[in-house]
C-alpha cells in the first residue's frame, strides 16, 4: 500500500494566509514535515496522533539535509501514510518543492502540490509597494541573492537584469546586500528607489525605504535579517499614498 505526498505552501508567515486546501491536507496528514519559516500555529490543524518532523534550514545550518527529507517522505509513504511537506511561501518558488515532487513521483508516490502565497507577493501588498503599474512598471524580475554552491558559475547577472526590468525583487540577499545594491546603482543610478521588507505579514514587519544611496548608509545601523525582500524600482515611491499605519 502506497501513501500520498502533499507539497503545501504555508504562505509568507501570517498563519491566516494559508489556503483552505492547505488546511485540509494538514487535517488529513499522518506525518507533517515542516520548515523553519512555517508558523507553528498551523501545526495545530494536524491530528493529535500525527507525527511532526522539524526540517528547518537556516543559512549554513540545516537541521535535516535534503536527502534525509526525501528518505523520510519515501519511508512514510511506503507505510501507506499521508505525508504533508509544509514549506514557507510557495513550494515551487525557490522552495525546492519541484525536487521533492520529482523524487516522490520517481518512486511511484502520488504527489499533489498546493500553492502558497510567495513572500515577495506578501511583502509587496503588506508594504504598500505594487510590483507593477501601468505608468511605472510593465516588467518584474525576481532574483535569488544566493545561488546554489554546486553551480560552476553564477547565472544571475544583476547588471543585465537591472537594465531589462522595471522592477527588481531580490530574495535571500541579506548576506550580500551591499554588493547587490551597488551593482544595481552602477546601472540605474544611486537615486533609484529601494525598499527592504523584513518579516512581511508579521507584527514585527519592518520596511526601510529610500534611494539606494540612502539605504546603503542605513544598512549597518538597521537590523536587517532574514527573511527579507528587497524591491527596487519606481513603484517603491507609491508606498507614500498606498500604505498608512493602522
């Protein structure tokens, strides 16, 4: 008897932003394997007898390696159990969900993917900074600030992308934030508007806004930590009349 794998996007951090389908799968789960950025409140939807497995990953520190996660999925599904792999944001957006789904299907395990709200969409909405606008932005590029170590050479060419897109969104870029902003400034000028949103959708959300040159001066004095979303472009200026503090 073979079980089933659900790859579920938990959303950007606020537990109320998971989908109804995501909640349904948690109520069905025999095993829940969850990531570091998943709000613990979501685990209360699981059955009392469900096994909860923490598989958190922080920069430079992995509680479970990817191979261990894959083997746990395989082991439990072969017992006929329903496994929910609960991931922050959306499983297929820089979440390695596609790798886990490929692993499962290659072992004849049924896999259903439940999308979640990605962090950059939430950061945009919760900070009052749209990513597109008819007048100001007709194109958006979403970039990782941290490429896989196994790549022979980097594929993200920030300077070229800066020229090609109206709005830039950079994820996982905190560790190299100064270098990233300087590269964009070399192409678009140091007066280009920039925002850094940390802890999007949470009570601790913080938004830093200014020109790239201004933000670079503030990086050292502000507490900028992961998870953070960097948005660069003219639509950042719309925050002034789209966002008001409650």
